[in-house]
């Protein structure tokens, strides 16, 4: 089985712009979670989607949003980028909602905001 | 407010000896705990988990201990091998509450010395 794929792998944007990141889960997995990793804060949960519905949400401003499509692929959008949004964004998929012990992570998208 | 704390940013252990990684949490609603391992340029991979109804879970060389009264868990790796050199993240979830996804610690960089 192919693993979780994330595109693009690297991205450079400037303040004020918006960005969309994409995640393709493992085939058959219906839950997709997104995380932000920064050196200062570690890994922080953004949101989880299951069957096209957002089921959990972390403590992030409304500039961070996401969606899931009927094929379970997910996108994450960040609007009005700030310097502090520079981070590694990780996507993880699992067969069911909140089955974190069966969660598989992708390699991440490295976002740099200038 | 950091709800999951890994107070040792790094740990150096000799090959063949025991590695003990520690994690403390503050949220008494957490009822499920996990350890993830991360190599550079890769996403985290699930290692082992424990439910709050248990105080120990073992899987090969890896054992996780949970002390609920102290709100403390530890991961023991015996014997330590060079391939164990990675960053280890402790994570917690309030599955019973069904919200907020996974809360991660900031990680401990384990270095296994030959």
C-alpha cells in the first residue's frame, strides 16, 4: 500500500498571501488529521476530518481551515500568512475516527513565510 | 499552557543499555497515551500506546508505564540499539471526551552511542 503523500513538499510564501496544502491518505483510510510542527511549540493538532466532516479542532485561529473530499483526500488552507506560520505541516491518516494508534503520518510540507 | 511535558530535550544512552524517556501531563481528562518516533525528514511513526485502565504495556523491546496518580508516563527501551536514535514524542488524548485530537509533548532527542 502506498503511504500518506503530501504536496508540495516545500513552499515559500510572503506575508499576507494564502496557501493550500494537500494530503492523500492511505487507501481505505477515512480519517485525516493535520498537525503543525515548530521548534518552539512542537507538534500541535490543527484539525481532524472524517467522512468529509470536521470532527475535532485544535486551538488555532480561523485563518487555518481545511476540508475533506469524498475520496478522503484533504486540503488545508492558511489565509493571510504571518511569519509565525512558518512550520512543518504534517498530515496523518487512520482507518477510523480518532484511531490514533493506527495513525500514519506523511513526510510533511515545509512552509516558509518571508 | 503545556498539557504534555517532556522535560528532557535530549538523552544520550550507550548501546545495549536501557533508555528511559519521561513524560508528564496535567489534564486529568486524558485517558489514552501514545509514543511516536520521528527520524529527520520523515513523519512520526506510532510506537506504542497505553490506555488509562492499564499501568503497563509491553511490545518487544518497548515498554510504557503509566502512573495516573502522578500523571506521569515513561517509555523504556531495552536493549537500546543504534537505530533507536530519533526524536520521541509523547502524546495524549481524551478519547472519552472525544475532542481536541492528540496533544503532543515537544519531544526528546534520543542518541544511542556505540
